[in-house]
């Protein structure tokens, strides 16, 4: 069994695989000051509540975009499971990376690309666009030859909502969700319309421009993942698949191949 861990700026996502099947997954808040002991205690409690024996874990795969938490998580894996984790290095993840320098691309973006290529692109040599709705919203392009080409980084929809609240004295903090109509008749619904429909339009606009730069871009398969993927995909004209476990499956694939 494999424990896959993705450390993001907002959340840490953990998943347990029995072979290729994801049997359990959890989401924790990312707190940069957490120690290996604290993380180990939380993980142990999660395993106990789910009835999973710590000794059943035969490997740990890790991707991180939060350097202060990378070493504590590695230390936790060694103390709790007696396993040295495979920490994903974009330069050695099994996919050619056309990004300079390679060390600047987030490990999660390469992990997503590996999983998307395996599931949606490789069989028919199709180009791909992966949209990950995280703290930042990232758009990643994979060629029909299975190469990571680069992409686009935008502020996440949560960051945009927080910026409105923090920088405009009379605007409240609002929940990001789809309003019933585009023309808001209250301040809250007007803000929700701007955030939701503005974001949908941004996603579709960027995807169309990326298609225009990709070889066989009209055939590119568009996959969404991340916290807001389901919410945005329902109104998007370009997103074709929502894959909530894309990153965890990418970690599994990289671990298996290594």
C-alpha cells in the first residue's frame, strides 16, 4: 500500500492506495510551522479512525510546493512508517520538461501532467491542458508527444475574493458560488457574479488561446482538478473532464515507475 502526500499552499492532501485503487483520502490545512511530530500525530489518528494499520504502508510518495514543510513531512514518513519517501523532483518525474529553469516549475504541476498524460493523452497521442484550481489557478500544456511545455499561472478565485474584501472598504467577504443571474441586485450577488462568471470567462479564454499555440490544439483534451473544479466546470465551455484525484494518482504513477 502507498501513502501519497501533496503539500499545497492551502491544503495538504493525503491518499492511501491499495494497488491502483484509492481507498482513503484526507485534506488538512497547510500550516507552515507544523513539526514532524505534530504531522505524525495527525496522520496516526487519521489511520486509526479509518482502521488502517501503519505497518501496511510499503511506500510514501510526496510532492511539495511549500519548502518549510517538505523536510518535516519527510521526517514524519521515516518516523511513523519507517519509509524514506520518494519526493518528486520535476527533472526526474518521467516526463520531458520544456521549462526553464526546470527547478522553477511546481512539483504538483508535473505530477498532474504525468497523471493526465497516462489517463487522457497517451493512448491516442493527444495534447492536453490541465487546469488546477488551487491557491493559484494553473494551466499546464502537455504535447501530443507527452512533453510538459509550460503554462499559465493566475490568482486563485479565493485570492481574488479576498483581495476585493481587503482592498475595498465597503465590500464584504463573500462565499464564492454561482449566483442565479449575471446582473446582481445586491452587493453580495454582484460580487459573486463578477467572481464566478468572470472566472469562467477567464478559464475559457485562456484555454482557447492555449489551444491556438498547441500543435493539434483543436484536439487538446482539457482536464480540471482542484477545489473549485466542480464549481467552475459546470459553466465552462472548454473543460471536458473533472478529475479530483489527479494529483494523488500522479504520485502513485511516479512511485510505481521509480
